[in-house]
């Protein structure tokens, strides 16, 4: 049996890992084993936080809507309930965008929700 050398394959694998680990602190960006371990953890965080980002943005939109609604003397839950009864089908992202950038349009929505 012939011995198999892994020069090319190994170098390619190491370079790929070290390139991904560029910018990390200390030996994590220089030593293959440290870099590989670090990247495994970072992939876990990236996967988890892709899910978490959606939750955090929804919380932000709700906070903005609540602030905008309370400025007009109505709570967030009554505002959303009023919109549902009036059959207004705007999602929280768009409502929050209106609250921040289009105050006049948001005031009209508040009147609709109150009435």
C-alpha cells in the first residue's frame, strides 16, 4: 500500500479556516486548532442570533408603536385591537415605520383605532 500525503488538501483546509477566523483576537486567528474551535462556536452564535434578531426587531417595533400610541393617549393593545376591528392589515414593522417617519399618517391610524 502506498502512503497518501495530504499536503495540498491540508494546506487548503487550513487556509480556508484561518481566512474565516481573520480579525479574531490572539491565537484564534493564527493557530489552526484555536481558529477551528472558535469558528465552531461562532457558527452556533450566528445560527442562534439569526433567530433572535427577528424577536428583537419585533420588540423594537412594539416599543415604538407603544410610545407613539401613548403620546396620543391610547395604549398599544387598544391601538392594535382597534386596527384589527377596523380591518387595517398593516404589520408592526410598517406601523412602526409610519410612527417614526410619517407622523401625520400615524395620527390618522390612531383616529381609526380609537373610532
